[in-house]
C-alpha cells in the first residue's frame, strides 16, 4: 500500500505551464499574490473574531482558488478545509493556523525563488 504523496509547497512546473514561461508575467503574478494573501489572512482573522461564517467561507474560497491556480496545492487544500469547516467553531482556530502555516511555507519558497531570479 502506497502512502499519498505530499504536494510540493509550490509546483513551479504547473505555474510555468500556466504562464507560458513568461518570466516577467510570473514575477508580477507572484508579487501580487504575496501582497494579497496577508490581506486575505487578516480578513479571515477578523471574520473568525466576529463569528462571521459567511465571510470566513468567502475568504477561504478566494484563497483556495488563487492558491490552486498558481500551484500552491497544500495551501489550497488547507483553505478548502477551512472553507468547509467554517461552521465548526471548535476547530476553526486550528484550521486557520494550518492556513497560516502553509502560507508561511509558500511565502518563504516564493521569496527565495524571486530573490534567485532577481
């Protein structure tokens, strides 16, 4: 029996295919993503604090979509888990922490990538 493989922090091959290898375009997209995700996380935290399930689901959905589209599958999966579990207040903080941790991994990976390319 094989164990499921862990997705890479960021799938650069997928990202390269999606952007047709356009390096300048890739840098623009990554910079925008890295700037926007902290704002999404702040809105998620505010929604959690206020008990706003709909806002939590909306922000998690947005993060899931952009992360999966770019190649951050583990972050996308964590955001999906948060979106689906937004009504479970007992586990909400745990789910949000997982999203934060996955973003920290993605952010570190992407910043290293961008610094190497600069």
